[in-house]
């Protein structure tokens, strides 16, 4: 005997009906667009988002930067070492607590911001969306991210 819920279950398990797959595949598409743009700056995407955060607020603690980027220290530390090797940032022990490390932009890191200024416009053009559409989608995705983080932090029950 067929259950009334079986057609719904079948539709729910179609790959193209999955929010996670839409996000994943859109992320892959975004990465493909970013790659050549960032290659001109000598950056990878994770390095670029670290630089974006530092252009907003120079002198972040490594822990603050990790929280801002949703990256753990195992991922962030090699990324920051590479940015330091590129001469874009300098790591400095905090004067009040030697265990904490601050990340500061170098003059070259600050100059790179000017070269990166065209990237958001290139992404907007590649998306074929209007600025209000991209802003609304960004807000929706941030809200989704926050709701998922809150759900993941709640005890299972």
C-alpha cells in the first residue's frame, strides 16, 4: 500500500531540490569566477577574505580573525604565514598577553586594497544580478548561516 508521504519523500531526495547542493554548487561557481581575478592579486580565496577582514579592521587578534572568517586555527595559521611571506601582513605578539597574536597590514597589504577594488564589480557583472538582488541574497544567506549556527549549537534532543 502506497503512503501519501512517499511522493513528498521522493521529491525531497532529488538532488536539485536540496538547498545544501544549491549552496555548494553556487559556491563552486563563485570560486571559478574569483580564481582568475584573485590570481592577478597573487591571492587565494581564503587569503582574499582574510585581507578583506583586515582592510575593515587592521590589528585583529588571530582568534578574532578566525571567528570572523569561520576558520579554525589549523587552517588560519598557514594562511597567515603565507600572507606574511607575501609581505602583506605582519604577525606581532600582543604586548599585554604574549599568548595572543595580532595581525597587522604592511604597507604592501594596504596598497593591495586599491588593486582589489574592482573585484566586487566583476563579481556583480558575472552574477548578472542587480546590486539590490545581490544585497538581498547576501542578507538571506547571512540569516540562514546564523540560524544554522544557532541550531548546531543547541543540544540535541
